[in-house]
C-alpha cells in the first residue's frame, strides 16, 4: 500500500531522553514504565514499553528514544501511556529500540 507524504506527516515522531524507568510488574506482558523528556514544547511524557528482553530500567535512564507523540493516551493497567516508543523485532521477536546514533536535542521531529 502506498501512502501520500501528508499521511506520513500526520504521524508525529520525536526524539526524547529517558529521565526515569521502572519495572512494570502489573502489566499483562513484561514491560518497563518510562518517563521521557521531549524538550520544552512537549515536556515529560510517559510510556509503557515491552522491552524487557534487551533492556533493564537502570540502563535506559539518560538514553534517547524515538516515539510517536500524537496518539491518544492509553491506560495500561494502573499506568497511563502517553506516547508509543518505537522499536523493531530481533530474530526472536523481542523489541530493539529505535534510537539516534548521535546526541540530539530532545523534541526533535523525525522526518
């Protein structure tokens, strides 16, 4: 299926820096709760990410991630997930995060 550039442009993907990360034992599938700083325009947003195979909460703090920032928030158990952190599956289906390979300002839009 081919889409128009305007369709892609409607999806707001931005880079953010993980400021806090905690295990999320109440989630149905293993997950980590993230608090991500998207800079002065968006501030800190939360996300529940099923990334426990390759990542531990303490190693995520300070790293940069890419997330969709304009989906509606979703209640995941007792936690509100405001953004969708992006990743790709490894050969076994476990999620590997999409991240910039250089330090960039939080809030920058993917294009």
